[in-house]
C-alpha cells in the first residue's frame, strides 16, 4: 500500500509550518514501553491539479505500534482523493516511521496558504487488550511545484499506483496476476517501456528519464509445479576461460561420497553470513535463519554480521566462508537479475545516500547498483496478506562494486526465485568473480516453505546436524534420527543433490555451479570407518576414512590429541597409545574448529582366554592369554542416505598382549611314571619380537560383521625359549627329560587332525561384550597322546574357553552416534 518514506531534497522542497501535535493516544499508555505518534517534516507539491503530501507518521515512543490503521485524514477540512481509507500501515517500530502518500483536490485549496492536516487512526500494542487510537496534527503550506518536481512526483505517484494495482490482484493465479500487471504498466503513458519474465515471475518498467523498477510475483506457496519439477544436472566446475560463463559447463559423473577429486573441502573461513531479505512474521525464512543459526554455531562457525539484508549491511559482505541469502528475486530489462533487500526504497536518508547507486550514469564500476522492486513483505502458508512494499534490490553491479572476495572453499546460496537460471548468469558470474567456490540458486519460481525446507535439508546434511528430515522415513520435519536408524554424518553438497533431495521430495530445481578448480564440499569433517594396524608405530596406528579436506589439523582419540602421521582428503593416519589415554574410545577430527561426527574405537583387554591340555592322570597344562584387541566394530554409512553397512576387516592383538602357561601333574601307566612341570611367560607377537628366547602368543581377529568375529589364538616357542618339562621315570633307569612345548588353541590342528589353523567364533551382545563360549577337542591317530609324554594308548583332550569380555569403559559403539 502507498505508505513510504519520501526522500531527495534536490527535487523536493520542504514545508514546515507549525509544530508537531501529539494528540490522543487512546486508552491509558502502557507502563514501561509504549508507542507515541507524531509527524516528521512532510514533502508536498502540486501535480496535475492534485496536491500531494508525503507525510511521515512517526513512532517517537519506546514500544512498537502494531496493526496501525489510518481511519481518516483531512487537510483544511478536505478529505483526500486517495488513497482509499481505511489504510493499513502495519507495524511501526520505535524510532521508525511510515510515510503516508496523500492526494487532495487542489481546487479546494488556496495556493500559498497554510492548512491544518489531521490524521486519525487505531493501533495495537503487544500488551493492549483493545484497540487504541491516535490523532496527529500538522500545518502544511500549499505551494506549486516546478516541472522537474512534477516529474518526480509523477514517478512516485506512479509507483504508488503500481503498488495499489498489485494489491488489488491478490488472490489471483500468479500467471494471471503477472499478465494483468503487464497490461497495467502498458496502459500508463509515463512508463515508456515494460516487459515480463518468461514464466511471469517478475515484470519491469522504465520511465522516460531511464529510472527502472521491478515488480516481483515470486515466492509461490507449495512445491514446484510438476512441469517444473525436474532437477537439473549439477555442474561442479567451469572452464578457466574468462569471463566465467556458467552456462558453458560440463556435467561430471556422480562421484562416490569419498572418491578422491570429489567435493572434499571445508570453507577456509569460519564466518557465516545468514541473511533474510523477507521481513514479516509470516515468512518461514525467519525460521530458516533461526534454524541454520542454531546448527552452525555448535559446528565451530560464527556469524559475520546481522541477518538483516539491508543495503548498508550488504555493502559489507566479504571474507565469509558461507553466505546464505533468502529473498525475492526478479528480472529487469536485458535480464538484469536483482535480489530484494530489507531497505525500503522511500527513506530520505536512503534516497540521498543511494543516489549514485540508482543512477544510470557511467561509473568506473558500473551504473545502477540498485533497483526499486515491489514485492510482498509477508506471506502466509496459503496467500499473500497484501503487505506489499517497494524496497531496494541489489544486482550484479552491486556485487562487483561492493562485495569483497569470499574465503577459499566458500559457499554462496542465493535462495531466491530464478537465481540459478541462465538469465541470472550476470549475478552468478559476479558472485563467482568474488572467489566464491560454489554458487547455489534456483532454476524455478520457488515457494517459501519449499525453499526453506530445502535449505534446512542441505545445511543439515553438510553439517551432520541431525536436526531435520531424520532418516526414519521420507517426510521432512524437525527432529532427530531414532534407533534403530542412525543419524547421518556430514556429507558433501553433491551427495545431497544427487540422492538426498529426491529421497525427501525437496530440491527440485536447485542449481549448483563451481568456480574453476572448486573443491568446496561440506561444512564439517566426516568419519566413515576406521581400522587399526598394530604393527605400526610404537603403539599401533589408526587409519580414519572419510572426508576431511587437505588442510591438516587435529585428531583426538579418547579425548587426547593424537600424533598425525599422514593426512589426506579422504584418509588420516594417527599414532595410538598402546594403553591408557589415547589408545581407544571416541575419535574425532577437527578442521579449523569444525568437529566431525564421533566414531568410537572399541577395545577389549582381558585375560579371560583360558586354554587347558589334559593328559593321562593329573597331567595338565594351563595357559592364560591376556589379549588386547582394538577395532571399529560400528556399522557405517559409506554413501549418503544408504543403510549403514556391516564392518569387515582383520586386526591382530596389540603389542602388549601376553600370557603364561604352566605344566603340572603326573600319571603312571605300565610301570612308567610321567611328570609334567615348569612353565613360562608368553610374549605378544610384534614385528620386532626376538627370534630366540621367547614364547610367542599371537591373536588375529577377522571381523565378519558388527556382532560376529572369527578369532585365532596361537602360541609357539622361539629357539632357546623357557619351557615346560616332561620327566619320564622308568624303574631301574635314570629319569628322562624332554621338552614339553605349548601349542595354542589356534595351532593345535595337527594334534586333533585339522587341516589348518583353527579359528573360534566370537559373538558380541548389544553392549559389545564378547559372550562366553568354549571349544573342546581330543587327539587323534598318531597324535592321540600329547607329544609322546604320556601313555600312548591314552588320549589327550584340549579345551579353550573365553569370556565374558567387556569392552574398556567408554569404548563400546554408541548406538546414537552419527554414521
């Protein structure tokens, strides 16, 4: 509606006669904060027998006045010919004003005289129970205007007429509304040229003096129409030739989520600028900004500035790692794409400040960095509420002139209608020219709720926030994933585009384009799975797979910094401590303050591995194995949206695995007595183990899935190792002693007729406890007895039992962790 702040002293002369008169404020003012109405200096002049007054209705109080409605206006007792009253003004914040554009029949007014203007209306406050009333008075001098002033008045009044006509078409289909508006523009002789966008999402008009304006018919409600729902291919690189042409792109094959050369980098700067050009409580954009703000801060980002997308704040854009801008978009003549700001195109200070920005005169960095654009200031879930306003809109020239370069690996998302079309290539090229790594926009006329939810899904997945569209189904709503569905770890935007958007019926029509060599991919490092090599380093080494970017930073294991051996975009290798701090538990990668999902390295260290060999009589060997295993036993998600897969792989016992064995007992058969005695310690196998003088225990774990493992536990003596002894006593003969070697349960095959090493099935319960079980066997054939140190007619038996073996505290897989 026509209420706007007027500006430009070079074209208008000011008349101030009389003083402000604050009249009735209705019921008693609320204590603490309350609005107070007054007027500021008006601007007036005669145009075609119409006397025009631009009167700023000011809130000089301390509280907001909401639902302000002007119910009557008189000038010297004469009612206005326009606008139609009552006039809805909306909200006037403390210290702000809304300008009333009033027209009177000049034949009822005497040139050169002062007339009293009285404005009455109603308003609400957040604490008022009933409507309150106000009255303001001001003297206005009636004077004529010059031809130049009349031309300026004509343009302002024409913009008011455009706004009134636009409002009158509310409720119409967007296409029909656009065609009706085009007919209206073409009917106005003062508008010398006009045009409409190909899909009727915006129109433009131009006055004889070259001043151009845009009318936006965008932000439809609901999802894109079926005819426009096909998602475009996503180019991720552009040729190096200058100037950059985002249309001459080569679509690349979809990379795997962690394929080298894919989008792997995080923004080099942690500054995030989240902007909304859509004022008003009805816009879901306000919720989008709030949601994204709540998600980026815990991920190690900070706000570069206010979310208000005013012209002045937009002039300070630069250096950011991420820019998200939600607003209206529209096209002027020659496919000049512009994005709506929150700055009203009416305030005197703005008009004066932005005179050069609006000028079409040659400028070293390009003319007209701003245009005036009419658009809805508020939209509900179904229709516009009719709160249209003229605001300034920025274009490619504005970006070129005022924006500073973005950081390396930066991401810019212009969440506005048609921002990703070929017609908007001037704006896209300008952003890419400011070193943005990846630009995102829309190829469609996109709805508010749909675009907001698409932005939520995109940022949620790039951050691994697990706040929106949980993987429990296709419906998108706020919430977290719940068991047995794992939250998703951070993924790159390309994976979100290729898979996630379609899976959740969002993102139809979104477009991404990268600058030459663009590698921006995601906003947080991401761990998929891990493996341990116990033969490397002093205490083993951990390989972490995922997406990390190329810049080496920090890895914590069990809360302690781990020494980084090597760092690649998809693989990190760190040294582990053999035991204690830094040996197992939570693993997290941090890149420039941005933390990855937590992956847990599970550890079992126990002596509950018992092996017994029983011969004749009381002959017995008892062995205890103290084995230290570490592995990633979590299910993990290698690709976005896919069900997590089972872990596989092989690991060996850590270097501090050890054990002991002892022999005891005796048996007498056929007059011969056998005595077993002695024992020794066992040393865990490593590549550096001595080749003489030790008895070795070796353990290998083959991971079948997150619940099952095949485990080999073997033992063998090196040369000159301490040993158990078999003493054979024959009457009338000296005792005969021989070596009583230990053969572990994994390498007892020849003693029981197995063809090769024996493995044992280990099973984990829901708490990653290795459950209790056992294995029993007896000798066969030539090896029925044990190493010829018992009656050969007797049979030796073997038993291996284990568990329960509880993982080290804090190392069992977290069922709620992101995968």
